[in-house]
C-alpha cells in the first residue's frame, strides 16, 4: 500500500462472516491516507462473503457499478494521457449513493 496505488473500488458486505467489515473499513481508511488516487467504498447492507455467486438483483447492480468504475478509470487514464482532465468526475459521486442505498444505480449508457 503506497501513494502510487491505482484508483480502487472496494465492495464489502456488512454481513461478511469470512472477512470482517471493520477490516475492510480499516483497509479503505489506510489506503485513502496514502494514495493519491480515489478510493471508492461500497458497503452492501447485510451482504455475505461471495454474495455474487448466486445471481440476484444485487449482483446485477454491482456488475453495473464495477463497470461504471472501470469505465471512469479508463476514461480518466485516457484523458490524462492526452493531458486533458477537464470534466473528470469522481467515483465518489455514485459510490456515496451506493453506500446509502446498498446498491449502485444502473449506468445511463448500459
């Protein structure tokens, strides 16, 4: 964990019995303390470890959310390569909604 870490999206269920939720929060806090890049955190209320193994609406929302994050990161990387970061939004704008609602809104382009 260092300042050169790439942008991160951490998704963790509050009901995870294998990897503690508090451990995920500590990881995110520590990464945010050192990283120069955004660290987005999505807390899924009641979700267990490996919640996505069985298909559900929650899984669909998370797939869309991960896709949005990766699209954002790729677009930002490409803009940075061109020297143009105008209009580069932050993943926190939608990850805050996800943390509050337990889901990630579908992308307008999906």
